[in-house]
């Protein structure tokens, strides 16, 4: 090792007790061991299966429109 290392935590304001510093250290250590969260991948409209759940086809005027994606 070369040179002094910087502290992991530094109190900027106030005077925390030893117990408060210990609690903060435990929380920071636990968060650093957690795997990073992944954002859900957005599903494009063309890949959505929402179109498979549609109302039954209605014969008559406008039936052709109800048979497609146009509602």
C-alpha cells in the first residue's frame, strides 16, 4: 500500500454518537453488497399481447374497423 487512505465515511456536520456511526456503517456496508437494480425493459406496442384480448367481432357497419387494431 502506498500513502494514507481516505476514510470511507466522514462526518460533515453534527456530532454523532458511536452507536449512530455504527448504524450508518452497517447500512452503507449492506447497500454496497446488494446487486444493482435493473430497470425493466419497456415492451414496444408491436410486441404487446394486448391485441389478443379483444372484444368479439361484431357484424354490420364498422365491423371491418373492429376486426383490426382500430377500435
